[in-house]
C-alpha cells in the first residue's frame, strides 16, 4: 500500500523544498550526488556520475500535485514539452513495466557542514508515464528501450582465443547509439548553419596546421650560404638585356648601349646614337675580336665590330627608307667561328630567314689598313685617351654577303600527280626527300578527311578562333659530318660551319641547308630529318658536336654529329613537355670531385632539361649505352613560389648550373650530386623585379656572372644596377673554380677511355684483328706439328 502524499517513512527525512526538482514535480539531482529509485512492480537502480553531461540535466519522475477545483490545466511550451517527452521516453523508462505503479524510494546525499554529511531519503509512488495516443497496454509493454552504447544484438558468445576463429558477422551485430543525439538535433536552417560553421573551423584549422608545418620546415631547413656581389655598375635606367664576350660587358641603354670591363666593372665606352631603346644584344667571340649585334625597340638590327680597342660600324641589316615597309628582327644567330650570321625577319604578314656570310678576314686587313669614308667634310676622329675603346665610324669595312633567303615550308595541299614515278621524276636527286611536299594525295581526299575531322570534333571546334601567329624558327650552324648531306662539289675547311639546321614551330621536320651557295641558287633543303611529333625545342652545343631535338610528345633525341651516331631516344616523365635544354661541358666525377678531363673523351654528353611543370632533369648519354634520365629538382606542388624559371650552365665550374626561381632566389646546383652548393643575392634593398624572366649573363671564359638588380619602389625609368658575382671569391667554390684539368692518365686509371677520331679507331680495330689472325696462324702451325708427332708415334707402335 502506498503511503499518503507528504508522509515519510520511519528513519527518513522529508526532502527540503529547495532540493525539489523543476516545476512539474520532477526533482533535480545536483552534480556529485547519487540517486536510487525502486518501484513495486519491479526494482530499478538509477545511478548518475560525472562521466556524462546528461546527469546534470536529469529530471527524475515525481507525482504531480493535484489541481484545485475549477483550475484549468496549463499546456507546456512546445520546446519544453518535446524535451520532456524525449527525456521521459529515453531515460525515465522503467525496466520491469511501464504500466505498473507503486511506491518509489529515492535518496539523495545533501552536503552539510564539513565532516557532518546529512542523508535525506524520500519514499513516494512512481507513476507510470502516460501512454501515447492510440496505444494499448500490450503495445506499451512491447516497446523496447534504447540500446546503450556498443551493445550487441542477440545472445553474446565468448570468443575463442584465436583471432582467426572469430566470426566476421559479429561486427554487424553491434549498434552504435548516441545518447545526446536527441538533444543535439537542430531544426533547419540552424542545422545547415551548424555544419557550415564546423566546416569553416575545420578548414581554418587545417590551414593553421599547414602553416605551422611549413614554418617548422623553414626553421629546420638547412639554408645555403648566400654570397654578395663583388662589384656594382650603377645605371641611370633599367637595362633590358646584358651580354658578355671575352673581357667586355655590353649593357643596353635608352638610346644605345654601354661597354664595361668585366674584371673591374669600369665603364669604357657609351654609344648613344639610336632613336629608341635597345631590347636585346647578341655578342660572339671571334678570337681576339668581338662581333656584336644590338636590336632596338623597332626591330632594327645593326652589326658592330670591336677590334683592338676600336668600335666599328658595319651595316644595318633591315633598314628601309619607307617606314611602312619596316621589317622586324625576331631572332638572330651567329656561328661559333663568326663566319655566318642568320636573321629571322617578319614584315607584311610574312616570315623569312636571311643568311649572310661575314668577311672576317677582310675586316682584319681593313682594320690594319683603314680606309676613310668618301666624305671630305668629315675629319677622322682621334682615339680618345681617357677611355679604352673609341668609336671609329669613319672607317669603312666590307659588307656581309647575302647568300640565302629561306621561307617557311608551304602547307601540304592536294597533288595532281597520278603515280609515284612522276613524284620521283620531279625530285632532283635525294634532296628534299621526306619533307612531305611530294605525294600523290588528291584534293578530294584532303577535303574528305577534313570533313570527317570537323564532324567528329565539332563540339571542340565551335567558337571563336584566335588568329594564328606568324611562324617562328630556331636555327643552328652545324659543322661538317657524315650526318649532314652535302653536295659533292662543295668543300669546306675543318672547323667552319657548312650546314644550317632550321626547325619551324609546329613542324615535324628538321631541315638542313648547305651554306656553300649564292643568292641566285635555288633554295631547297639538302636534307630532312622527320620526327614523329612537332619539334618544340632544339639545342646545339657550343662546340657543335651534339644536337638535341625535343618533340611535343615529350620525347628527346640526342645526336653525336662528330661521330655520326644517334646517342638514343628517351621520354620525359608523363605529362611533362620540354621548355628549354642546356648542354653541359663534358665533366667527370674523380675522387668525389667534379673535374674536366684534359682531352676529349669517348662519345658522351649531358644536358639539363627544364620542363613545363618547372621540374628539372639531367639527361646523360654515352656511346651506344642509351641515355639515362634523373630528376634534379621536382615540381614544388606545396610551394609554388619555389618553381624554377630559368637555368644557365656555368662553364667555369664543372657539373654546375645556376637556377632562378619565382621567389627571386638564385642558387648554384651541383648536378652530379643533386644539392644546392650556395646562393647569390644582390644587396638590400635591391631585388629581381621580374624573377620569372631574370636579366643575367654568364661568362664563358671567366668565373663571373652578372645579374640586374632593381629597386623595389622603381619602374623602368628608375636607376638600376648591374651586380658582378665572382665564383673565385666564394669560399665554397675557391678550390673548384681554380682546379686544373685532370690528366688523361689519371682518368684512364679510373676507367675513362679517351675518344679517338674515326680513322684512328678503324686503324686500331684492324691492328687488333691482324694480331688475332697472326695468333691464329701460329696456333694452326702448332697443331700441325702436334699432329705430325702423333702420326710418328703411331707408326713406331705399329712396327713394335
């Protein structure tokens, strides 16, 4: 029998008014207290602890007070009613039976004065929660309570000691429930806002962690030693280009150029007779002389000859009287010996290549015996004593001879030829074979293929088409070799360029033109090297012995022109296309150091390839072993500011190159053991204004390189400086740059063989074959004597 309301059992005190629960009769249990409850229909124990935040908000069931007569029931707010229903159904569900009623006793420990805790217990009947609408007592009994965390469905089994015997279905029997899920559910749009805020905080935290990791890596990274410049040349305006030849430095100016001494950075001459600014300068060594060709902003190129501290003007290549017919010099090249020069000109929507023969022997005679120009009003200028170079414009030198004009190959069109015999009848010998111009494909076939292509790729072809740019060309002067086809009557002295190799953008062919011709001769290529894909980059070594061709599909081909051999074909990593190729002077690693051999070694070359994804690779080829590819610098995926923009070999240091990055860093890289040796930087506050296109120059004969430094607050008209860096002044490079070439005997002992000319190789091969033949004859004589001796022994045995 349940006691009356408000009556307490013997030995128990009534609960204080302040300890009662919230309105509605549910007592609240403060933090740190324990509570127990029991009912008549079954006993239940509810114990709260600090492990869950739910105990702080737990309301225990209690009998509601009776309403006064005539008093109406006040409905609870929607949020409070739903929370009460959720708490009642999830936490306060009896275990024995939700329909049974009976006295429930609950006790609570109330803290008192220190050392004297007071215990209060209350006994009262616990009413069953009201059943939901349209439910029966049987349905109420059938309701299941929520499973606790990590509870297994069904009957639990004791697993065997071995993991191999465990059933895989056991993992599916576990149910994960979140007791706070009912409280954490938010209505829309607050649920979406909550997700967005959490996503924002997660991403912000990832960025913070990445920055911290980057900062730690920067602190832990071993930074290379940075060397300052040894001298400086201050300029009134930012120069567009630099060029180095022998001991002279040519710096572009606003209306001309300036000449400086490379060793002491002293200005020795200023030429300012142009109307516009100089954009590029090309300088070539001619022994003790220098041939220089500046190109101004309008595309006009002029030739100057520097000899015996005198500057001579030769000719303006593309100067015309009518400015509307002015042509632009887009690119130029001068042969290594200074015998030929080629200029790529553009004008009136057309592009062509002009080739000149330079009379350098006549220039030496004319400088020794000068002839003044036929102008009596002009007086010859006396050499100035305060400068090292003087301008001698009144002395007339011989003009270059125009020998050839090459135009881009015509697009392939339909042919009227009906048989292959007619095609070969039009060919004069084997010249031009392989260019694709001689075929038997008709116009109707071309039109049919074009229509099929347009129908297949219509969705990619629809839209506006950009105007196709003018065709550009890359050209090189090649020395005589068995790979370059030459006319039988043409003979050129050794060391003199005899063939011009031309590669046009978007073309698969590398054309070879003989330089032994006149302007009246018909311009047809003497040889064609077809490739499987369009050629994007071609590069020739300074000595003219090796040639590299890089195609659009990432395939690189190396040729040994001196020996007439193909050093092999190698493919760049997938997704990489060649951006630039730089050949390195042949070096060896001897006793852990990079050294230059004293003489020429066997057929071997190496080059660094800068790809379009800013990765740097080393390609090495030796004889018939095939080329090898190794990665020097990988693509900086996480640090794009460290991407490489330019690479330049350093002839004074074996096996080393200069690398220029987007973050304005200039570093010296050792390709034999890929690591950064040191770095170079201009003094503060100067920096590289355009690090993606740095203005620099490397000397071929001296351990110097020049770098333009810009002021951070300046523009193109702000004063700038050219800084001189000397490798000998660097303590880390002092022994490397001054190291003498290693003798051939030391390299032979280390396993490096010396390369011999083709005639000597054939001679040594024949000698070895003759030696083997002589040994074979001696062996035959020895076997003949043994045979005769054995026959004699057999006869003696028969007689006995």
